[in-house]
């Protein structure tokens, strides 16, 4: 018996010693690597300052945080940021034709995940971005690869008119939308198009299957594409419910009789990615911009607007209501490879 | 037998031909101080004369014996070589502005991938177009456009007649006011009408329910009726602007002659007045019909919720809402539409060919208005009602809404000036405004000049190539804006790098000129159609060059139409988005892109502020325009 115990203890000691040895070794070996990485990054920042300029094409039209980005990067590094905004397909086509024509005018692309994936697979317009110090702090659901870096996500919920929907009647689940009491009373972003409506359709189909969507089709949903106007229509009492509404609306609609509802299953979301363009005229400034966007200051700016930050950094000063809602479970997002197929299905179910 | 130039001059204006002239040879037709100058003028006159409908100069000009620059220029003006060179230059310009971007789109419609990407040529795009579903959608689109064009034309003609040919009180002010809806961004009027006419809580329905005690909501703006009504907000003032000057420029003696022969007012209107302005009417109707087919905002706002599908929303979806974008399908659909619209335009040309619509001749006339007696108050009331419904109601919503925190929520504690502060304190807004004003002024002026030249050649000459020029000028109007914007992007980006257009403000300017030329050509064509040839001939006979005649006679007489066209093109540039969003670069942002950013970001209130600013600009421009027109007409 004693010999058995001795053997087990000896094995444990050996294992522990090995582990300790490994840990010590990694510290010894990684310290110079960390220093090297810091040194490389320092050289990049110096090169970026020399370049002094960076151009970003963004598919998020009117994003207020772009002003923060311009001011901060110029103040911190002396780099002027030019941002050109257009819709997703317009940004994509602009980049594609410029690359095809050899006009290298843009450094960084900021676009939805679906479009960025198409650009990677079909247009081949990006270069690897290289090491970014903050990439290690990205949340598990927003991992970067060597081409793209997640920068923020839009999350979607339900908007309810508080005068028409009593708290007890509020939908608690996405499936509650199929309740007959809401027939003819739901205004919706178009399920058959890219955007929030398409994301919601995709995620519901992915989680609950076609049946739920066919039940929803019987609810006589009113599709409308003009999102700002739609939100105000709910506030005016034209309809009691609107789906899907972006969390960014919460700070914008403060003071109106509306409420953002987060169903218990979670919130569908769509991520936005940054990517470095091939032959970027200012590659160092571009990488610095990408790093800055996933840094704490910009992530804080995104959170203040109701966008979901992608890093695990603790943030302060965010509107408590928005911060609370931002902690809701995430239900899922789209797979770019299947998106077109699902849009076709949507057109079938909602002709 | 060909008449000598002397005989032609005598026929043109016998009294003036002999004024202060020596009775020797051709000298009597030119009051010139020296014989050398007289001789210089004689030969160019021989070459340049006879631009009447019956006689065109075909012979090459003779080289005058004076070798001065002026003589050489005069010769160049008149020779067939110079005309051919001029037409060729015009063809090159129009080809670059219209054929080049359209050829990019044609490539896109026949190739599986856009330019610059590997792919194959096929007809998949066209095959996808020719489905039963698309045919139904096309019929739907045409039906909606017809349903809005016909009543719009009737109302526009009535308004134009009232304000240009009758003694209705306050015509000047009413003329400015009834055209205001055209200049308001469609998103804003859609928002306003959405609030006024929605079946749940719309103001108009609430008023009806209050007045009648009923619980019904008779008005539902989210319907075919709503789509058509919203489209009419633009087409009525648009057609009014194209027609009103045709009414104004008409010699009333033609109508007086009809009345003296016993025709009633209605018969005179029907058989004389309307027929004489047929070129302006048909152009306006066709332009409006085409615009109706290409209308995007009205079906998007009011049609989508009601399940109404039209071609433009389908094209928009295929580019912006599909993954990946379906450029081949979108461009193929656009070309099918363009082919159909071209047939309509050719039909119009056939209907108008060979007919004389001259209403302004060398004989003097005084524009008079018809006295309506006590009926003038009825016509005044009609105009005021139109203004109240189409301007006061929606613009009133915008004005009030701009002073409250949220559009449509009128609570005292929400009164604010923050939207005005945000707009006027925004450097991006002022940059966009400045760029747009610059592009608008330059673009409208260049477009009208180009349109004036194209229209002159097309209407007033029988030069070879004029049909080609006219068709080329029309083409951009028939292509949906969303697709044409892509054509410009592809076209300019793929130019050789040595040509510095892409990424500069020039790209926007050229795109705007291309988009505005069809309108400017139609406006000037209608104006030229009304001018008699004897006025031009008289000018030429008395020694004026072609350029002088164009400036002092043709443009001067067509000035009211030129001014109207200028305003239309200018404000079209202010509102143009499809090409702007694809061609603007950092630093050359324009107002429409600024509006898009604000709207997409939920700032409907700031968009209202900018919309109201645009209305103030319109009122100012139109007031100046009408003052100038009045001054010009009073000197005729």
C-alpha cells in the first residue's frame, strides 16, 4: 500500500515540477517576444505618424462615433482621418472597381460581416492586417481572423408602444409575436431584404425552423423599409409593436412612449468588420486605426450609441438602460454563405 | 427656283431692309460704315442665310477677301465643314456623357460579373427579366405612372392657363407657391403624408371622424392611391413649370381670331390653345411619365407596406438588398425599360413631326390676359386650394416638426431649437451646401447651354446627325437613377489615370450634366418650336452672326424657358443622390449625401430643417426668375 501511495505522490511531484518548469520556461522565452512585439508596434506607430493620413470607407451611414474617431486619432497621433460613408453594396462596389482599375484610394473598409465575407471570397481586395495588440481582448463570439477585425455589432429587439402595450402583455419571447392578439398590429423591417429584417428572419429560421415564420406570415405583418420613420410611427401609436429595432434607437427615442424589449431567448445581432485594403496608400496608419477602433476609448463610444462592443474591456459611463440591455443574451447572427438562400425563402413565405 | 439673298431679306422685313440704305446693290440691306466691312458681311451672309424651314444652306461658304479673324470666324460659322465639326464635337461630348456610362451598363447586363471581374458573357440577366412575375410588375409600374400622369397633366394645364393667361389675382405669388412641392425632398413629404393620411391616427382621418362622428378611416395613404397621390405632388408642379411659359409666350391674336370667328372659350382652348402648346404638353407628359416609371420614394414609402411592387424597388432590392448584388439583372431590367421608353419618345417625335407650332413670330404682339370677370375669384380659390393641400399641409408639418424634439410629437416640453443649431453648426452641412451650390450653379448653367445647343440643332436645323444628337441627349433620362449611378462609377473609375475625373468634383459635375441634359433639351426644344423662323432670318439678313443671333434673338426669346429649365436642373442637382453617393469623394460631399446620412441615422428633424432651407432657396430663385422674365417680356 505504502509503495502505491509513494508512487502516486512521486508521479504528482513529477507532474508539478514539469508544469512549473514549463511555466518558467514560457516566461523566460515570451518576455523577449513581448518586447519585440512592442518594439514592432512602436515602429508602426512612428511610420503611421509619418504617413499622417488614413482613408476609411464605411457602410454605417451617419455613425456618430466616426466624429470621435477623427478627432481622437488626430489629437493622439496627428493623423487625419477621411471617412466616406455609403450603403453596404455601394461601399463594396466602390472598393471593387477602384481595385480593379488600379485606383488605390482607400486604406480600411468598415462593413457588415455578410458583405465583408463576400469581399474576401469573391472580390479578393484585402490584405492580412498583421498583429494588433488589442485583438487578444476580443470577446469569444467576435474573434478576428488574419483578414478582418470585428469592431462592433448591432443588436436587435422589439419596440413596443407603452401606451398600447401593457407590461403584462409585452412579448417575452420571439414566439409571442405569433400570438393572435398581435395579428395586423406588427410593423416590421422587411424580412426579404438585407438589414435588420433579414437578420431576424435568418436567426428565427435557424433556431425555430420554417414553421414559426409561416405562423408569423399569418399575422399580416406590415413591411416598411424606412426605419427612422417606422420607430416614430410606433411612438405615435400607429402600431403597438415594431420588429426588429436596433438598440441604437434607445438613446435616440428617449422621451417617447416606447420601450425596447429583449426577448428571453436573446437578441439577434449583426457584426461589423474592419479590413485592410490591398495596396493601401497608408498601411501603417490603417493598422493603427484598426487597433484604435478596438481600443477602450472607441469601444466606449460605440457602447454609448447602443452598439455592442466587441472587446471584454470594462466600460463606464454608458447609459444604464442601454448597458443593461447590452448584457442580454445573443441569439445568433447570419451565415453569409446561406444568406441569399434565406432571403429567397423569405420572398417565398412573404410574397 | 432659289431666291437671291436680297429677295429673302426683302421678304423677311421689307420696311427695315431699306432703312437708311443707299439704293445700290446689296448695300441697301446693310447699314455698314465702310465698303470693306460691307463686303466682308456680304459673303458670310450669302452663306449663312436661309435657315428657314424650306431652305437650308448646303453649299460650302466662300472665303471672303478680308483675312481678318472676324471674317474667318464668320466663314467658319457658315461652312458645312464647320457645321460637321460642330456636330461631331457635340456627338463626342454627348457620347462621353451618355453613351459611355450606358455602354458600361450594357456590358454589365450581358456579363455575369461587373466590369473588372472575371466572368462570362451570357443572357442570364435578360432571361431573369422575362418572367411572368416581372411582366405583372412592369404593368403595375406603367399603370401607376399613367394613373398619376394623366390627372397631373390636367391639373398642371389648368394651373398654367390660369396663372399665365387670365387675370386671376396675385398670379405672381401663386406661381411661385404652387411649384414649391417639386423642390421638397420626397422623403420629407412622404413622412408628412404618412402622418396626415395613415389609417390609424392620421390627422385627416381624425378630422373626418370628428366632423362626421364616424369611426371609419376613409383615407389610407399606404395604398395605390397613396402612391399615386404622393407622385402627383411632384409631377403637377414639374409639368406646370414646363408648360406655363409656353402659355405665356403665345400670341393671343390666334385665340382672338378663333373667338371672333364664333368659337366658344372652351372650343378655343381645346382647338387652338392646347394644340399650339402640344410640343410643350407632350414633352412634359412624357418626361413626367418616364419619371413616374423611375420613381422610387413613393412606392418605397407607401407601396411596400401594402405589398405594391414596382420595377424601381425591384432594381433597388437587387443591388442593395441581395447577397451578392445582382448587377446583371438590375442592368438588364433597366435596358428593357429604356427600350420601351425610347419607343414612347419616338412615337412623340412622329406625332409632332411636320406640324407647325409657331406662336412667336416677327410680328409684334402684346401678351394679354383673358378677363374672367367674377370667375377670377373662383380660379384664385382653386389655386389657393391646390397650394393649401400640396404645400401648406405637408410643409406645415415640416415647419412645425422642426421646432419639436421629435417629428410629429407636439408637446410644449418638447419645443426646441436644437435641430437648427445642429444643422447650422455642422461643418459637414456647410461643406455639403457649398459644394452643392457650386455644382448646382455650374452644372445648371452648363447643362442649359448644352441643352440649348442640342435643341437648336435638333429643332431649327436639318443638319445631318441631329436625330442622333437628340436621341443621345434623351438616353440618360430613361435609365433608372440607381443603375445610371453605377454606370458612372464604372465608367469614370475605368478611365485612364491620366484623365483626372474619378475621385474629384468633376466626376459629380459631369454626371449632373448628363442627368440634366434630357430635361434642358426638352425645355429648350419646346421653346424653340414656338419661335418663327422669320425672326432669325431677319437678324441674319441684317448682318448678325449665328452666335449673335443665338444670343440676342433665340436665347432672348426663349429666356423664360431657359430660366425655368435652369431652376429645374439646379434643384434636380440639389436632390440627386444615386450618382452622388457613388461618385463623391472626401471633401466633395454634397447636400443629398448629407441628407442621406442624417436620415439613415434617424435625424428626421434635421432633414426637415434642411428641407425648409431648400424651400426658402426655391422661393428666392423663383422670385428672381419671375422678375427677370417679367422684365424681359415687357421689353418685347
